[in-house]
């Protein structure tokens, strides 16, 4: 076999073009064969089909580029839970914009690595410009805010707790029961005391409980609040929380992984008033930012807040290189080799502009309200609450948790819909997390019909047993 061509250089594009054509055809064919939001049949069938169509993954003799691309991309697409389908709406699992995916191809072809300037001359300049601009959106009132690009909210939250630990020693984290699980994990990973978890009745951090915790726990204290909770998409009362942390001399981290991009919408940004009062903010653009994974941000009010991450490795940032003007990038992450995720984000922001992004956000939130309206009007369905962002919880009226769980799994197994689940106030709800700006009212009505039909069928066929 001839030596396979490379993606870069002047010859790279010529070699890439026919391969991409094969990939695009495979994406199309796989989606056509699936013909729905996810493959039918459940885990066993999907796994069997995948093994059957792909054959041995490490054959003695290679099958060639086009064959392997066609086989594996078609199989992956056919078996995908595709967030571009309006009935794939369980999680904060975004349908990426085509332009962002196209930009990501360039990132793969060029393969800049963000750990040293000599691997990423222009990419590091682009990343710096982008993180500076994003940090200024979050912290418009400080002269030198800064932001790091992360693999997502999990890494950003970890870094936030790490930075707090480096400022103050073993900080005691206080979060509410609605906080993302990555807060507790970060404390565990960093050797910090287990977070004090205060109640979140109605899905929001309880302010009386917070005041109590701030008075009764020994400092240094770090409160983490959530702007866009995982279960309900609610936003903690950020101003009150910021006031309490100021009064009690505690620090504040806001996990705005989900809700943060509302900043870009003049219609909705008021929901994030006081975001800038946090010592650090997590934001994900692979949720309400329509980026392929990953595209996370950790923002801080002052550039020097990131000093603790500075790290020295003579082959990447020798002092004399840094003195001679080579940017020192190693302290921009805990990772070493790192993808230029800034490229797809910058392409997206520039292509859409503020008004284009605001339009996508507004459209998505409107879709969620529309779904809530349809549920409200349907006497066989119960709405948990009006959406704050784009999460809508509902369940059939007069049902039990087992039936709710069965409806969800039935829709998954049939390949008809991907809905999430959330346990709130001791009941199980179906969760629709709407992120697809193309979803139409008809799509939403159809989704509800799938649920009510499945419910009726479940009721008719079970006397306590689970149908397949
Ligand atoms: C999604 C999410 C996270 C985790 O982010 P990843 O990007 O999945 O690592 C953390 N916190 C909140 C509030 C989230 O919505």
C-alpha cells in the first residue's frame, strides 16, 4: 500500500477533497437508513449491527481509506443519537452548526497544538484574541479579564475549584442540591473537603440555608451557584447569592455552562445580572453555542487570577525563549497537547455576529415555551413549570414513576424519540432539553403525540410488567 497522504501542506486539500466526499456521502446514507432520532432496537441490536457492519477493526491488511471511511462513518451515523433530529432532545447535547463542523475540519487538518507557540503561531494568537473577547462579555467592568478554553463545564469547574484552592488553601465548597455533579467530583479530585450541600427546594439554591451555611462553616469558603441547572434549566438567584457571599467574605463561582450564552441575547441577558460578580464563571459553547464538542470556557475577572496555573517545561517554555518574546502558553490549561477549539468558536461568532447568535438563542427559548404551551393545553399531560431557559419537564397526568421511566425507554428502544429524565420533588419527569433552533411547532406536537400514544399503549399492555 502506498504511504497514505497527509492532511496538511499544499497537497493536503487535494487529498482531502475526495475523502471528504466519501464522508459526506456516508453521513447522508447513514442518516437516511436511520430515518429517526436514534437507531431502533436498543443497545443489544445497535451493538450487534455495528459489529456486523464494521468487521474486524484491526485487520492484518488494511481495507483502504474510502472503504474504511464509508464503512465506519455510515455505521456510526446509522447508529447515532442525532441532535439535529427534532425528537432528539434529552440532554444538553447540541446539534452542531454546519459551519462550526467545517471549521473543525480545518483544525484537524492543520493540527495546531496549543501548548507552545512553535506548534500554533497564529492559532495561539487567535485563541488569545477570542478568550479576551469572551472574557470581556462576562466581565465587562474589569480592565483585564481573561478566559481559558476547556473541554467543557466539568474541566472548567475543576479549574475554578483549583484556583480557589491555590488562592486560599483547602477551601470549603458550598453548593446547592441542584449543582452539577462535577462540583463534588472536583472537590474529591483536588483533595478538598466534601462540599456542603444545601437544599434547593423548587430547583433553586435556598438563600436562608446559604446564609446559615456561610455563618456556620469555617472559611475559606467558596460558594458555587448554577445558571442553568441540569435537571430544570433554572437560574439560581445570582444577585442575592453574590450579596450574601460579599457580606460573609466568601468567594463565588458561577457554573453557567448552560445559561451563560444568554449573555449574547439582549432579550434574555437580564437573567444573568450579577454574573460578573463571580470570582470565576463556567460557560459551555457546546450547548447553547452550537459547537461540536468540545468548547468550554472558564472566565476570571483578572488576567493575574490565572497565575497559579503557570507551569514550566523547558522544552515548551524555556525562560530565554519567553524572554525573547515567544508566548508562554503552557499555563493556559492543565492539558499539554490541546486542540485549537478557538477556531470553530471564532468562525461561528464571526459568521453569525451578535444578532445572529441572539436570534438562535431567542428562537430556541421560544421553542421551549411553545412546547410548554402545548403541554399546558393537553389535559393528558402535566407540565412541571414554565421553562427558564430551554428545559421542559412533563409527564402524563395520573401516572407513576415506573410508567414514566417505561415511556422513556420504550421511545428509545423504538428509535422514536430521545427524552431525558429528571427526579424532582420526589417524582420522575420526562425532560426535553431543546437546543435545536430548527424545531417547528409540528415537530413538538408530534413529540407529544409519541409520548401520549406510548403512554396509552403502556397502560393497555401492562399490569405492572414492562413491555418491550
Ligand atoms: C453540562 C454542564 C456541566 C458539565 O459540562 P461538560 O461540558 O459536560 O463537561 C457542568 N455544569 C452544568 C450546569 C452543565 O450544564
